[in-house]
């Protein structure tokens, strides 16, 4: 992979004071000071809290990985049964106005760009329906004139005619725009902070709308206030030492669940993958630590969906399915389109690792005693 990187003056931003409901600083010492007895207490707690979560993501919890896996598996089965909910991502456009250093869609990547027209979208929707999907995640780059809010809203409305669940993962919107998506048929929004550490955030987001840390941070609250029913949170693992970000996303999820108790919150675990531009993450996370973090979330937030994408290998996904993770993407393309159009499979946002088709993936789930679920709701219940 290669790209021509245009040098621009980085956006330095302003000093950010994290709100009390988010700031993970008070629990960083809990991670560093955790010992075996503290980990055992967290594993057996009937109502685990952020202190227990801190213990379970600490190095002291490493030797307890098998016990954590058993506990996570029991809780996952209790709340979700022996099922894995399936969804499929569809990239609508790869135009972007932001300069995220880690992203293959960044505006300084010299590469062809495209977006799906109405007929292209119809073909992609038809192909995905024929594959059995009933939940779709629509994605774009940051806001541009080629792919603006009106374009996104029209795509949501088209997808809502064919899918019971329509989610979007895109640029931060205004309150009236989120309401417009809900009216068009959107039920879920994913908005990842990427990293909650302001000192790391600004060098990673060099220009464009995404440089505004606080605007992005408040996006989930704005979306839920506007009528979105499910909010997906996450951090891009590998950008910084994960402890700060894991504590922050845990605190963020807990805050939203308290304030918007009538809505749902999910947490995703995207881990850095190779991408056009060749950015190397400074804090790679191995599979053992990655599994530990997922188990910790399941133990301390047993009721929420935990999501894993095809960024991860088939081996890892097969092992973690139903053991913490309750929802997965399958047969994913990170290019614009790429399902109906065999030629549209170059220049993805990042490299997919698990390349199995729907049949092969579902067969693997069933071999592990899990049932794939393509439908979790009905369009009749949308607002």
C-alpha cells in the first residue's frame, strides 16, 4: 500500500477538560494497583462497577483469563441465548473532508473516490437481501458536498424499504439532522470517539470536521435526544495505551445508559488493521489482551450488545463468539459497494481479515453451538 501524503498545518485544538461523568483518571490507579484478590472480587461481584472493570482490564487479571471467559460465556448465554446477531456494512461513499492519520479514506490519500448513485444503491440492497441480511449499517467518510446529510438521509430512506434495522456510522450530525434520519427509518447510530484522550486526539485528527473533540463527544447524547433508539460506542484500539480509552468508553456507556434508560447502548471493539496510507499503530494489542478486554466488558455490562467486525481473523472470531461477543458483521466489504459489483472491491477503508461468505460463517457458528440471527426487530415498530 502507498499514498501521497500532503503536508498541512495540523489542528492543535484547545485544552479539553473531560466532564466528571467521563473522566477515567480516578480509576487509572485502580488498574495499576489491582492484585489477584481484587480480580477475584470483581469476578464474583453480583453488581460489578467501574472499580471491578478496572481490576479486570489490569495486568493482574491476565492469569484469570480462563475464569473470565467462563464467566463471560455464562452471562452472554443468559442475556442473549446461544445466538449471534448478524449485520452487514455498506459503504455509500469514500469522499472525505477530514485528515484522520489512521484512515484509508483520509482526504490526503491519493486514490480514486466514488459514491453509490440511486441505481447502484438499489443493486447493492438487492444483493444483500438475497444474502439473507435484515440489518444494514450504512457508512460514509466525513461530511462532503458529494455525500452530505441529504444524500445520507435519502440512502437511509431507500434502505428502510428493504431492511427492518437500518444503522448509520458517519459524520457527527446536528439535532435536526438526527431527527431527519429517524424519520427516514434509521434506528441506530454508531459514533466512535476513536480515542478519548484529548492529547492524542488532536495529532491523530489533523484537519476537517472531525477535529472538534467535544462536538464528537456530545454526538451520541444528541442522537439519543433526537429519537435514535440504539447508540453504538467504541474506540479504535491500537492508537494509544488502551487502559485510558477502555475506562472512558465504559464510563461513557454507563452515563448514556443512566440518562437514556429507555434506549440501548452497544460497544464495538475495532482494532487497527492495515489500510491505504500504511499508518502503523503505536500500541498494537495482542489477542490475549484483546480477549481480556472483551470479557471484562461482558462481566461488568452483561446486558449490552458487544460487537465484533470482520477486522478480526476467522480463528479469533470463532473463539470469542458467544463468549462476550453477541453481534458480528459477516461477508463485509470496506469498499464503496462491492457486493453486487465485483469490480468495486479496491481501495477499502481497511483490510478485512475474516473473508468467509455468509454460508461458511454461519456453518462455523452452528458448529460451535450458536445460532445465527438475521432479524431482531420488525420495520413496523419504527417511529
